[in-house]
C-alpha cells in the first residue's frame, strides 16, 4: 500500500515567534514514511470513538416532556395510540358479546373463536414489524414506511368492521374479525415513534405519554361498550 512521507506534507511559512503560542501540535514523520492503511484505520477508530462518546452524552441529556407539547407530531402520536386502543379494547370486550348474542355462539365456541382472532393479531404484529424493517433496510424513509403500513391497516380495519355488521354467516364473521385483528396489530409500529421523535434521551418520556393516552381508551371503552 501507499505510504505517507514527509515530502507529502506541504507547510507554508511558519508564523512569527509572536504567534508561536497559537501553533498547532507538530507531527513528525519518519524518513521512511508511514503506512496509509494504518492512518486510515486510526482515523476510523477515532471517528467511531467520537460517535460513541456523542451517543453517551446524548443519553445523559435533560429529559423533558413539556417542549414536545407544541408539536403536532406529538399529539398525533398520542391521539393515534388512543384511537388504536379504543378499537383494540372494543374488540376485546365487544367481540365475545357480539359472537354470543348476534351469532349464537356457546361459551366453548366463543373461547376458540377469540383464540383464533387474537392469534391472527399476534401473527400480524410480527409480520408487520418484519415488513417495516426490511422496507427500511432497503432505503425507504421512515415516513413512507409508517404512512403506507398504518394507512393500509386503517383502511382494512374499517372495511372489516363494517363487513362484520352485515354478514350473516358466523364463520365469515370470525374470519373478518381475524383479518381486522391481523392488520390492527400492525399499529404496534407506533412504539418506534417515541424514539424517532425524541431520540434516545426522551424516548422513554414520550413512550410513557403515548401509553398514558392509550390507557385512557383502556378504561373508557369497556365502560362505553
């Protein structure tokens, strides 16, 4: 590989002695030169060290919620999670009641149907996260990935819930509710938003605020249903 020699360094006129106090450190190279690969390797190490120190400093920064209250993204995050939990807890409380009263299911059938519906949600959340990760890894922006996946989820959930109210066949109703839960759980991607908005420093604070808004739906929805 190439070596850096003293002849490669072109230094202009040195400052006068009056300015000698401001001289930068002088690096002396041996006459035989210095391997370029070693210089590049050292530069990479120093750069990575600087990034690590910056991250550590950021993780020790001031944590605060109030500065975020003036941003629409913060409120959109909270209201979005509140809406998701309203639908989720609505299905959790209204679903079995609907299957029993409207479709005539007995207790055993309700149990298995609920297992299938929420099992579909489990698979949907994992698959949604996998799609988001692979799409982001391909170079897509976070906004594009989130808007597309969450927008698709919203359309399918609304269509499925409307379909459940008009179908007469019990099996079809369970299938529709399973599809609804499958796509509804894609909203688990919301948990990446606090770190996107607040970074490492305020991810926990923003996540707590988001979950607080969701828990409002958690106790209001069952009462309303």
